[in-house]
């Protein structure tokens, strides 16, 4: 449903995205992880045809991404960076515009998506007066109003409170599991994405450095605990008897020569 072949975007000497190849199957939730500036948004913009690649190819639903082919976007929903809207129009009016632009004849779809995204209390509020979290909900409503087969979401949890994050997670999981929607979602938070995604790709400095199922990713993940102590030897002996692997990092504070705390990095043998 979503694939790229050596997709690259260069700005002069900066390789924002460098030969990224991914494949996302129908009904998968693909978590695209990376630090800020790693190339996540640039990749999504190329998938949407908002910017052209320097080299490589991108495909959605088997069709090569081409901004000159508007018909390919009828089954695509997206939210990229800031959830833009018409500031002096209400939530309902913003969604009505999207419904008409999508050439949807079902006039009830606006009310249904307002209810689904729990925007009922704000449907007559100007979008410029929405909180960041509710503006994000409006952006998601615009992405979902036409029941797309593919969703491309860039940091959709931005601005949402913990309850809102859980609600969106449940909504996206339901779309993928029960309706077969393919979801490509970027984030910089592994813990949150691991609760939602079926597959994970990690991008760093423009390169895809890891790709696997979530189960494989969890098996590879190591958990560490860092302890600071002045009695490194004694603490180390106690921890070794407990069967815990240790990595020592000694730091001496020259400003206070009589006070020499040490750091022990403990790698637990068993994940919790």
C-alpha cells in the first residue's frame, strides 16, 4: 500500500532523506521513528507529492506518486506538521469545506466525524480559538472525513492530553484492525508508538537504520538503570551477586577532591 525505492531528498550538501526504501502492507500501522530533523516530515511530504524527491520513487496503493494525478488522492488522508484550518470559520464550517472539496454527497459525514473525534462541544467555535489539542483533533477529522484507505500522519499526538492520546490510539487501531486502513505514522516517542504500531522503521540523519515488527523490536530493546554512588566497589559486588551486568563509568570531580562520586550503568539481564 505504501512503498519507496531509494527515496532521497537533498538540499545542497544536506541529505535530508538518503536512499530510504520501505514497504507497508494493507492494514499495517507503520511507526516511523526518529529525532527531530531526522527526515520524517520530509519523507511524508514526498509521499504526498508536496515536494519532489531528488532521486528515487514513492508509491501509494500501487500508483507512483505524481502531483499531476489528482485522482490518486481520493483514498488518502493526511495530517502533516501543523493542522492548518480557516481561522475565522468554525469547526463545522472547516469540515464542510473539506467535505465539498472531496466531492462527498453525504452531508451527514460532517456530523459523524465531529462525533467520532469528540468535537461536539466545539463545532461552533472558530478554529482560531481552539486549544492546540482540539486543533489537532480537527486536523485528524479532516484527514478521516472521507474514510480513506491510507492515512499519513505526522506526529498526530502533538498537543493532546493523555486521555486524548489513548482515544486517538484506540481509533487508529480500530481503523487498521477492523477496516483494513493502512496507517503510516511518524513520531519521536518509541514508548507511545510501540503501543500502536505493528511495524517500526527508525530513521536517523536521513537514513533508515532499522526496520522490523514491533515484536522483534521489543526483543532487541535493552533496559538500563543508572546509579550514582561513592562506594562503587561495594555496590558493584552486591549487584554482581544479584546476577546483574555492570558497566562502570568513573567520574572524578576535581573541584571537590574529597568528594568523588562514581556512576554505575546497570544493564538488567531480564526485561520487564
